[in-house]
């Protein structure tokens, strides 16, 4: 430790006196890295915590690094360091030992970059270069992350088809672009939105021999730590990009390199020696990847519009997926509403060669429900949760462009913003309101003042619903929730100040924080006591309850009304079946209602019930909170929540990051005891306890408010006129998707009190807009 301290003093003194460091930097940098990992440091730059963390050592507030002052107590309980220990490579490093020499005292920052057989000397005389080398998490150079869009074609094809595919992804990557071609077998395209070190990092990127080529969309948050480990093994880097880490990891570990990545990504990696293409999606499905396969040709892209732009894919409706959409307001699983276009599932690896295609899953959360042994164990788990969340936030602040955050004023987003302020001297936050009873802008502004954030609040205006056609067109797929409108506006306003935003998405899915998690778990536990009660008697009992009492039992953000009362009775009758109980609570249209709504020539088949019945039934008890969480993480989270965030932020050319979905945190929560997720009716118990002293008590203990937009209250009667104009439009009627009389009934029902009729109208309206924008109906299904 004295040796490390002495080296820190050398660096500090050298910078203060504007002179070079007099020992080889490649010797001291790994030492600092080990020191940082051992004590849990995130960054040695100045930051401004409201409440010092007991887990992360704090740094003095001087302008330059003078001394390190760890806080008292243990640095953390048992959180794993980054990166995980990796086995030694199975091949010899190129160039032998001579290729990894550390430089010389006379040229202290003589970095080596991989070129065509020669060493490239990078600039080292600029004093700002030395300063940028100090913070641990920035690494020893300003490294690169980029958000982007990717596309490609594998199989015999016209290479020129990649050009319109890339053009359709312009909004995802307006800063740069690149292409790669391997005979007529493979074409790759990349569009880039730069986030860190804007001057380098064009994709595709290859290794030095050109045998491995990669394009990817997303971020590898632990790329600095991985890069250092790879350099110790002899790998030389010719760019500052996190993308180059992927090719060198693949050289050492083959497809298993995925296990070492902490991030969110969709990757296309080509091994030209094996003529094999690997298509990969991150563990939680944060970044999308769409596929089309026909006649031995595979086409893939970050968005559906790029597949359609290739000229190889027809616009056809998948009627089963359309029924799934009307059931859940989104399409779960690998299907999309476009026939022949599928999603690569989360945590999936698709291996393609000229002769075969193999799909495999490379990660699964380790769900269990262990008992708590003692209060001390419970406290240790809370501390470890807090450390993992704080470290996840720290990693997701790696950026050389302004970073902001969405702040609703609730617990989830407030926790992210509060932890962000520990590392950010300045933070812009954004919230959206509706001027209704469920508006949370006041809470958001109070939290922003408490955290001294630069806050911007705005409101959805009564005429903003007219933006809906533009939003639906940009999303490619219909998402039957009007919340897409305020999120789109939120992203648009944020894009005026920042290029990266942190959000509070994901924690409700991994800790069971939604209403249906709470209510179904309660009802399943009470089922043995009520199973003998006849279904009809239970139904009559629920119908007889006063509406206010029933609404207290079903804490929805809007009124239940008569439709909600009938749905509650149906739920009670369906408790002995996991699929039926889930659909009774989360389903929008029943099979009978769908049959009445759809056009006469459209099939009525849905795959949702079958998907629910077979989903990991071997891994969980038939009725358990973990089974609900597992399904929602794999489908609701990936196919609805994250898809919505990706599209709406990318339509405004900004990037959304989700600290709650760091895979270490997800794995940790999967192993938590039930009572740390749901305790005496209190959701997200461990998060509330971990945030004690970090967020105000009223925020920490406040019940969750659903992010819900009451369309009638927000937009008034003009919105109903707009919906009637769309649904009775001749073009919509000619598509043949819906029964005209059913649409008229839907419009009439929307004037009744209750949340369910509004949700149904909004879902059908968005589907109609999507069909009109896509030109898809019964005739091409």
C-alpha cells in the first residue's frame, strides 16, 4: 500500500508542476486499477453526495487528487469486482512478450496501438492528456461508447441493399456510419450516435488480421476494466472504442466472451476463417435486434423499418401476433405484428453458417426463495443491494456528453437521481405532467430542489394527441398504451439539453412492484381458504361490494367502473390456473371480446395463453411471485417497457440507460427472499430500506403511482372526435381489421366512467393508426 500511495503522489506532483511522470505508466496504471477495485472506488474526480455512502469510499473535494479518505467500515459486503476473473487465453499473444513493453521513462505516456505490424505513437505532451488519465473509471485515455443502429444481410444478396437499410436508421446514428462486405455472403452497416470521445470509434471494427469483424449497438460499461485485462495479456488496441474490446475478447474466449460483458447490446460478430456470423442480444433485451429469414438469406437490424427497406421483406400481417397485441397491448415473445419478422429473444445467441442456424440462450437469472436466517443477514443483503445499485449508476455515467435523468418524483427515479448526484457535479432532470389528479410534477420539483438538480417540468397540452400518428409511425410496432405520448415529449425536451438520460425502468419487474404482483400473490396465498367457495357465489359477492371498497382492493390509478367489477369477478374464478389468472388481471380483451371486435376475415387465434402455460413451468412453483417476475422480465420488460424506451428516446436521438438492470443487480434480486421484495403489502421492500437516508422519507415510503395518462381528463372531448375520425376513416375500414359496429360501441363505451373502456379505445386507436401508416390489413395477412 505505501508503494501505491507513493505512485499516486508522483502523478499528482507531476501534474501540478506540469512535467512528465518519471516512471512507465503501464506499470502504474494496473496498480491503480487494482487499488481502485480493492476499495470500491468509482472515480477520483470531484462529486457532490447529499449523504455519504457507508459502502463507497469518498474522495476529498480539492481541485486535484491529494489524498484518498476511505469511509469507515467495510467497503462492501460481498459484491463482485469488475471485471470478473477470466481464465488465461488458449492461444499465444501476437508478437510475443516484446509487443507489450511498457514504454520508457523519457516517453512516459507512449501508448501502443495496434496497427499493421507497427507501433503507433499517440500524442503525449498535452497536459490535458495527463489530467484525463487520472480518474479511474475514465481509464488512462478518453475512451469511447456509442449508441447506434446496426443492420446486415447474411447469405447470397445484392450488397447495395445495405444502403437503404442504413438510411432508414439515420435517427439512431446521425454522427457517423460505416459498412463492411465479405464477398456476397455478408454485408454489415452501422450508424453511430457518439457519446464518448467523439473523434474515434467508427464501426465496423476488425482485429489486426481482419479475421474477426464486429458491429454493435449499445454500451459495454466495464470496457475500461476489460481493456486493461486484455492489455496485460498482450493485446494492443488501435482505437479508443469499447467495440474493439469485443473482438479481442472473442479471440481469447470464443462465443463465451459474452459472459464477461456488463452492458446493454445487440452484436453482430463475423468470424471470416469459420465463415460464421454470431447475432447476440444482451441479457435483459435492453437493445433490440430484429430478424427475417427466407430462402437461406438472413436479414437483421435494430429496427423493423430497416428490414422493410432492404427490399427483401414483404409487409404482411401476422394475425396471431395481432390477437396477442389486443390481449396484452403488446406482442410477447419472438413474434412481431409483421409476418416473417421476429425478435431475437433476450440473452440469445444465434449462430449462422452457410449450412446451419443454431439458437441458444446464454444467461438466465438464478431464481430462488431462500429463508432469512437472521436480522444481520437481512441487513447485509440490504447493504449489498445498495452497493450494487450505486455501482451500476456510477458505471452508467461514463460519458463525454451531458447526462440527464427522467425524474417522476416517485421512489424509483428519485433513487437513481439521488445516487447520480454522488458522482455528478451538475445534473439536468426532466419530468412531464398532465394537470390532473395523478400529476407528480410537484413531487418531482421538490425532489430536484432537495438534490440541487437543474430541473425542467413541462405539461402535456390538450392538442398534443395530434402527435400520435408521427409517434406510431416511428415506433414500427404498435404499443397499446397512450403513455408513449408523454414519454416521446419527455425525450424531445430532454434532447435539447442532453444526449444521455438515466431512467428508473426495470425495478418493478425484478422486485415485483406492480399491482398484479401484489394482488395475485395475495390471492394465491388465500386460495386454499377460499377454494371451496363456489365460483358463482364468489362472483356474486364481488358484484355486491360497493365500488369504493372494491377500488381500495384494486389500487389502480383510475376508477374501475362496472367493467372493472366484472373483471374482478372473472379473476376470482380463474385463480386455479396461472395463465387464466394472469390474463384476467392483465388482459385487455377476452377471446369473446376479440372475436366481436375483429373483422370477419381475420383469424382469432392467440398464443398468449399457451406462452403463459408453458413458460418455465419446470423452474417455479405453479403459483409464486418468482414465476410472475420471471415472465414479466422476459416479456413485459423486454417486449414492452424496454422496447418503448428504446424507440421513443432514439426517435429523438438520445440514449436511455437503465441502472436497475445491471445484470449483477438482477441476479442478486433473483436470489432474494420473498419478504425483501414484498413485505406486509409494501412493494420493493429492499429498495425502500436501502434508500433510507438518501431520499426523503415521504418519497421512500410513498405508494407507487402508475405512470398513466387519463385521456379524457387530459385532452377533453376533442380527443374523442379525433378517435372517431380515425376509426371511421374509409382507409381504416378498407383494411378490414375491425368490425365497424364494434368500433362504434367502443367509442360509445369510452364516455362511461372507468379506466378499462379508455384503455381499450386507446389500444384499438393505436392499432388503427399503425395499420394506416404501414398499409397493412386483411388483404396482406
